């Protein structure tokens, strides 16, 4: 059985979604989107990937991802 992956492709449920090294590339893309003003898209890309991990939080890649998620903050609608 499969489920939608983060990029809309089908991902087998049993597969490992991301290797720790891949987090660096995803974090880089999310940072670029943040700089382009695409904060919601950046968080939507990075948050689920970060959430897949249950260990390895001492690695530089996951620390940088966590820091960027903190910078992006929780996305709440602005009240004008």
C-alpha cells in the first residue's frame, strides 16, 4: 500500500522517506523559499520531513532544520 509523498508522488509505506543527508537539501530549498517570501510553502515542505525523524537530532542537518522551522514559526493567518 502507498501514500502520497511530500512531492505528490506515491511513496510505499514501508520505505524510508528521507536519509539524514537529504535533509540538508530540503532545508536549503526551504531557506531559499523563506528568502523569496514563501514562508508557508517553506514550512509545508520542511515540517513533515523533520517530523519523520525519531532519532539523530544531534546531527547538524537536523539542528539546522529545527532552527529554520523555529524561524518560520507557526503559520497563523494574519488578522488585519
